[in-house]
């Protein structure tokens, strides 16, 4: 009985496909190492069958001709859209290996049988580059937007016809993760991809699973990295717990590969950006869990998290420092979005402690000021250059900037700050940008905060009537 109980607790069913757990503590073990420099030795852990073989999925192309003919554009246009995916889509090299994809892609156009999961991946990839800039969104009519949704739906349909819940497959997971970028078109969440990723054993480092090809190691680590990024993203949006328990994964961070990522300084920066984004989101995950805990963590947990933020911030300062003269707008955008993500993490971490811990008040103010400076850079003389990339989280940044502006205005109004002149200048400029119509539509009911900021700008005085209706708890500490 004890043997059965042990195997059950480890999910090591003899004839099943779940033999990938190890004896590990369920306690949170802290934040992961920033970059993977060394690969551990292969263990003697038993291997599992962790990828559905192609022969079980191959299907006559005629069974999918209705989808192909209805949504896939001619070869020349499809080529251009696929090229666009590899040019402007974040995580492109993490989700799809360019060389191996093009081999299968070239065969697809003359094949009599296909892998439905490859077709799902292709539809998802083609849907990505459309409507990526402000100008394109402005000129796109209803048919163009509808076409993007049809591609996304066709990708999902291919997965269903291919019985993705029966045939767990890395390629199927790729398609599902890519379709997460279209979350605003449908109600897809991360629950199925996270479950499939666990079923494929991605939460275990491939060196701990015998029988896997070494060439597959890095790809599995990269897919898992993207799963974790989306898990935090959707948990944050939906207010739900994470699907991935930190203590149940030992997968290492991906390692830079010139062959996969490109052997240029720009390619290295893109790679490091994705890894740093993953680590920033780990901070978000920690904050997310703490704010929803029945028993709030002690201040020592806040300090521990802040030390990790400093580690990520230090690495970002070396690898992705904001330079308005950076010739590559993509690199500049990634530097700005990383700065914004780090600032929002630090700001969110300390907001609820600003009335009880002077250290938190100062760190929150520092993050707020940096956030406003970054916002100025994005909307400065390089604004037009950055338009193509603003769809990658710019509207999400606006809420963080709104919080940063309000906090700065409340602090500079209620007490004397050494940097008062600069802070007011940042508040004035940011408030004017946030009042633009294109910004207001993304603020929702928080648009009334703009009126509070304007009163603070004009009166330079905090009073109860001004802030009493603001629902954010940290604001009430200024009464």
C-alpha cells in the first residue's frame, strides 16, 4: 500500500503517460536564476512518451481543404505574412524554429497529406502580422478584422479535428500558444495550453527525462518559458491563481543559440529581452499571489522580491538601456517596454506599504518617476518609429502610467521632495498626453482619475473630498 501511495503522490503510474514528476518540495523555493549558463548532467529519471508521433496525426489534405480554401491566401501573400511573423512578432524564435518550419512549409504546398497541427500553426502565424500598427488599424475595414478572426478560428478548428486533447504534441502546443496573441478575438485562456505543456513534460528540464533527443532540449525550454509568460499574463488579467506552481518545475531558462536566434548583436538583445520579460513576470506572479492571499505575506517577502527586481533591473540596464538614438526601433521599443514592466512591478509591490514603510514610499516614487520618463520617451521624437510595435502592450502601459502620475502628484503635493520641479514637469506632460482621446478610450472607468490629477496640478493641495471616491486602497493613506 505504501508503494502505491508513493507512486500516486508522485503521479508515477506504471502504464500511464504521466511519469515525469520528481520528489520535490511543494514549498515556494524563490526566484529562478536569471540566465542559464550551464547545463546539468542527464539524470537516470525514467523517460515518458512526451510527443505524439507524426504518423498518428497525418491526414489527407482533402479533409482540410475547406479551411485551406476559405482562409489561406495565395502562396505569394502567405509567404509575405510568414516573413512578417519572423520579422515583427515577439517570441518568434521561441515558438517556431525558422529553419525546420520552412522545410515543412515548402512541402505543404504540394503535399497530398498534412499534419493538422502544422496547419493550425500556419493559420496562427499568418494571423499574427495583420493590423500591427496604428496606421493599419485605422485603415482596416470590418472585413480585414473579420479575416484575422477567421484565421484564428481556423487554427482552433484544426486542433479540434486533429483531436489535440488525445494527441498531445509540441506542434499543437505551438499553435495554441501563438493563438494566445489573439485573445481579444475569443475567450481562449491558458488553462488548456498549460495542461498540455505539463502532459508533454515541459515543466521538467529535458536533461531529467531520458530518451529525448538533445536537439530538442532548447526548444522544449523555450516553449515552457512562453507558457510561463502567458500563465502570469492571463492570471493577472483574470484575477485567477497561476496554473504553474513554481515548486513543481525545474526547467532551466533557455540558452542563447547563434544558430537558432541569429548571430548578431540585435539577435542577442531580442533573446535577452524575452528572458528578462520572463523574470519580470515571475515578480508579477509573486505579487499577484500575495495580493490574493488570505494571509498577506510579511514585509520581509516584499524586501526579498525587491532584491530580485534589482537583479533584473541591473541586467536590463546592461543589456537593454533606453537610448533615444538607437537606430533599431524594435530594440528601442523592447528597452522601453522592459523599463515599463520593471517599474510597474516595483510600483505595485510597494503601493500598499507606502503609509507604513518609508522605504516603500521612496521605492514607489522612484518607480513612478522612471515610468513617467519612459512614457515621455515613447511619446517623444521617436513616437512615429515606435508605432509599429505599440500593439505589444502599449495600452497596458497606460494604466501603470496613470497610477504613477497620481502617486507622484499626491506625494509632491503632500510633502516636500528634492526633485519637486522635475516631478511636476513630468506630471504636467504626462497628464496632457493621457487626456488625448486615443488614450482616454483605454482608461475605462479610471478616466475620472484624470480630473483628480488636474485638480492636484492646479490647487497643489490634497483634500478628502478630492480623493474619497477613488477605490484604490493606497490612495486613502493620503487622507
